[in-house]
C-alpha cells in the first residue's frame, strides 16, 4: 500500500488509514507528508554534523518546527504548499551540506528527485518502511512527540521566544530515527522527549503571558451581535491580535471558535469592544457551524476539516494550515503584520452570524489564576470539601465513545473538581456542574497549548502539601487524545512521573503490543472503561 497513517486517534479500524484518512487526508497528501518528514530527517543529519563541527545553522531548528507543524493531523491538505516545503527542505539541506563539506551516505541526505517523483518516493519511505513493529512503534512515538513539540515551539517563536536546546533535541530525535538503536535506547529518547516537551510547554506559556498577560477568570458570551463578523479558529494568538487591531472601528465583530475560546481570558484582548464572544463548539462540528456563521472564517492552525461548499468562498487559511483551493493569508513580513483586509472587506458584505445558542461560559483558570486561589483550594482539600481533582484535558473528536467524558463529568461526586485544557472541555463545559464554596467544579485552563498549566498546578500542589511523589496528590488523570500535541503532553506527564493515566477513547494505534506493555507496566496507563467503575476507581485513587 502507498498510504498508511496511524498518527491520530481516529486511525481506521484502530490500526491505520490505508485508502483515505478519516481526517480527509488523501493518499497523495499522506505520501507528501511522509516524504517531508523523511527529508527533514536528512536535514537533521546534516545539521547534527554541522553542530559536531562547531558550525551550527541556527535557522534549521525553527524551519523544522514550521515544517513539522504542517504534517500534524488536520493541518495542511494543500499539495502545492507541501511541495514548496519539500523543495525548501532540500534546498536548506543542500546549502548546509555544501557549507560544511558534508557528504552523508543516507538516502535522506542525498535524495533530490523531481516533483514528479514525490509520490513514489513518499510511498517508499513511509511509516511501513521500517519492518520491525516495535522499532517502528518507538520511532513513530518519538516523531509524533516531536511533531507536538514543534507546534508549541513554533507558536512561542512567533511571539519572539526560542530556546536552542529545544531545537537541538528535535534535530537529535529526527536524526536518531535513521539509525539502528536498541529498544532501551529508543525508550530513553522517548522519555527525553517528554522532558524537553515540558520545557517547550513552559516556553509557550511564558510567550503567551508575556505578550498578553496572565489569563483571568472571564465570562464569555455565547450569543451574537447585530454586526457582520469574522470567526477565528485554531490556536494562534498573534493572528487574533492582528485581526482585532485591523478590524477595530470597521463595524466588523470578531468571534472565537473552538480552541480560540480561552483568548477571551487574556487581559490584552479585553480592550476590544468588537471582540464579541465564542461561536460554536469543538473543531469537528465546524462544517455546520461555519455554514451558519455567514461571515469569513480564519483558520490559524491545525483542526481544519474538509471544507464544504456552503462556506468554501468564505474560509481562509494562514500559517501551517492549508486546504486546496482555499485562499491563504501569507506569513507576516519581518517586523510587519499579516494582511487581513480581504476578510474584512468580505465581512462587510455578509449577514450577521446566525445565533446558535445564548448564555455565557467561564474560562481563564490558568495556573496564575488558580494559584491566586491556592489558599482556598488547599483549605478545601484539607477540610475534605474537595476529595479529588480529575484532569480531563486533551482533545475532542467525532467518535460517539467520547460521550464517556460527558458522562464522567456528570457522574463525578460533588466533592470532585475537574481540571481541563484543550477542546475536550466541549464535552462538559456547558454543563451546570456547580461550585465547592467559591471554587467552580470545572476549572478551564485554556487551549491544548495551555496544558502546561495543568502540570504546573499539580507540581505546586505537591510542594504545598510537602509530598515526595506527585502520585500522592488527590489527582486522577482521565485524558482524551486525538493528535500529536496530545502525545507530547502525555510524554511530558510521564516524564514528571505521573502514573495511572486513563487514556481514551482508544489507546494509540501506533503502540505495538510490546511498547504498550512497557508503558502499562511502568506507568499503569490504561484504557477508559465503564463510566461508573472508572469514577469509583478514580475517587479511590486507583
């Protein structure tokens, strides 16, 4: 087969997509993704040699981050733009080879075929080119962790923060997947990936809060106004900032969708009166919600689904995201901003959004805000008012089995508090779960990009209770996963020593039985099960 992809939770039949991706990825896009990753490994090999010679190219790491970002699930489906990235990778690799006088023997370093050969080469070097199931599993687990890390790192770089050690690890990890290492060595690299993932998550947290302030508890409107609007989805806060600046005073309102909801909690965005509220739900419902919005839609990062005719002429992509035939907003020039004038002009010709719902929703419980409530939280735990925290972060998705997370939220006893980040919250964030004293039973820390807050809160509680082991905290983990950012969050939690994580709706298809056994034996990772049984076990710290 020329297509095989099992990097997301919706892998067909729980094993892998072989004809067309559940996400909408075609065979031709799948093999372009495979070829791009393969050539990035070649670039990493050359960059590693440049580092060894003491002649590093500091542009390689950021480039790898941007290119890998385009290959994560539901990001870039545009063959033309993927071909451009492949050509840019070859050009950067060959320029660095020439600069350092390197003539590597690996095919990833030497291959330089024409565009007409991309499909054939991509099929040749795809996931199944590694015949050993366990080695393939460990390599892909590492690569998917690095893909998630790349997304965090690229977001931070856009806001002006970078750490060379993160890029150095990404280069090392990609280069290592071309070598024959033992399973023990690969497991060690996977755990190192989790450690560097914590650094990357912390860096993005610093970048976001430095640029826009610490999120504050905020009530976000779910209804609509009377003006035409632009709907922004994805995760990129700088895109939102520039869109708000350019729409100010134009009579065009701005609404968030899906993972952009938490942006309403940042102080810097509260000064815009035309920043109206949130429209819709998680990413997978965008086909109906985008059609109802009536105005232009801006997809800033991953989580784009197959574009429907009802809004094809109103949707724009930017950054790592792409869909064939959809207008793409180019990257900002150095020192400049992106140009959203086309969206604004089109919005003025559109009807206001069709209202989907009314009311408000609360967000803004990132680590600084929760730490401001630390004394109340600690007192509530000591008094027994709070018996358990349940981390239900991660991703949402289409599978009906994800109703499990709604059922768990409703089944948890009134003395349990849910900590969440990511679009998984849309399974329960509109439920009336009540409060414990002045502490809401649902604390939404933000996007999947804000998952660092969940780790930070746990570590601070460990300090506050003077515990030796993070697993002694009254915290259980019931995580929903979908794509590669969730993988780096999982590896980060494992690095921090967290055990007994429930993971669902299914365990990753890319984990071979032997690799899954290692994770289960060492960390007690387990699949989700019966709601009532899982709730009882979590409340009993099992």
